[in-house]
C-alpha cells in the first residue's frame, strides 16, 4: 500500500474516532434523563430503651432503637427538556414506614412523582402536579441536605411531603421565588375518608445574595372528615445565614392554630422556635449545635394526655466528617426535656429523653 495513502487512512480513522467520541460526550451532556440515588443507614441508642424498639411517637426519622437500619434510600429519575420536566423516586426505609403509615399500598414507597410544564417562553413560570417534597421548612427527609443528623421536632411534626398542584415563579435575578399550592391535605397523598375540601399553601423565598436565604411558607385547610371539620392555619418562617467562611446560622419558627371544633371561633395554638449554629472547621469536618422548643398544650399535633400537654425543650450537638464529596459520616447526641413525664425509662415515666445516633449517607 502507498505510504501516503496508509497515513491518510490512519488520520481519517483517528479523526472519525475523535468525532464519534465528541458526539457521544455531547449526547451525554444533552441527555434529558438523569438517574440519581441516596442511601442513609443509621444506628440509634435511646437510653429509654423502648420495649418495641421504636422511639417516642413524635419522632419520625431515625426512630428505631438499638438496631442498624435504613432511614431512607431512594432511586430517582429526573427528566427535563425544553418546557417539560418530571421526577419519579421510589424509596424504602424506616422514614417511609413512619411517615407514610396512613397511605395505601405502594403509595408508601413513593418519595416523589410529579410532572410540570413551563407556561411562558419569556418567564420562569411553571405549573407542576403530583407528589412533592414539602414546601414548608428548612429541613427535608434527605439527611445530607440538613445541618443536623436528626430532624428538629418542628420538622418531624410538619409535612415532609405533599400532593397536589403548584404554580411557581422565579425572578430573572433568581433572588425571588414564589409559589401557590392546592393540596390534598396536611402530609397526604390521599385525602382522609369523608374529607370534602382541598387545602392551600404558599411559599415565598428571598435570596438577596449567596449568604442569605429568607423564607415564608403556609398551609390553610382541613385535614379531617367533613363531620369533624376543623380549619388549620399554619405558618413557617426561617432565615439561613452564612455569617463568614466558618460560621452559619439558621433561625426559624412554626406557628399554628386549629379550630377547637367545627364552626368554632376558638382555636388551639401551637408553636416551635429553633436555632441551629454550624461551624465548619475544614472542608471535611463540621460541628453543629441546635436548640429548640415545641409547645402544643392542647395536643393538636402531638398528643400526650397529660396536664400540660406537649411542652418540650431540646438541644443537640453533632459532628460531620465528609469522607468523600458524596459520602458523609455523622454522629449526634440529643437530649429532650419535657414539662410532663411523657417519656419512659426502666418502665417508669420520666421528663427527659437522651439518644445517641450515628449515620452514614451516600449520594450518587
């Protein structure tokens, strides 16, 4: 074979290979479908040593005592192309067992299932419908996204998830986010039997810069059968601040009111302030302290059947070590103190509860 022809053939093949690889990489970059996952295992030791190995009834995350378990694991498919987007995530774990106990059948294993359409070519305006993560609060079921290992009392006792439809708008500067929601109820996929009314909510988020986030979220609706209808009005307000390169602060408060009975002008009230301070010692190590209080004297959200209802103060400290960018190991010590003896230890009623927890979270 002529040497020039041979060299030309090699160059052509090499160019074809490079072009094919480039086209493959471009196709991968432009793929509208993305598959991700999350897995969080944990071990918790509660000094109350509950007989059924389940921690107090108002704890819905990391709630199994003295066993190595899965808090939350899910596989998620995200599709986004042009003016359409969709999410589907299937989950398992003690989180789903506790939080979705009232849901029917396979709905207990749905972490997220929603679809949306962009309504404007010139503005970031969307309408989405299905099952979503909650629009309320600064904590979610995904531990790696939260500053503390366990969830605050206010997070465990307000919606983690919701179903319905929402209209949302993000400003061109991305400083403002606004959404209005029509919901099936207070942490519901299916409405309670006999419930004939939908619920409503809003979310308003303002991010003036990368260091500050201010958020207001609400819920208005009835979560009971029509014969027992009681309107519930709930608001969550929080601010998240990156004070400098080392220190971060979250301050928030939940407030709620629910009619004492159908058509009543009197309301039962509850509220919960919380403050979390985080210190990042390095890129891999951080320390976090939390102080919180939850008051629900009339047992709207947390029923105790005690003279003073649920009035509990808590504090916790946790250490996080980032093993890799997508792997974090965490340890936490948490103590709760109640006005009434609502906890148990050695078969006796006590006013305090202490738990030590460790968790390993991996995202992919």
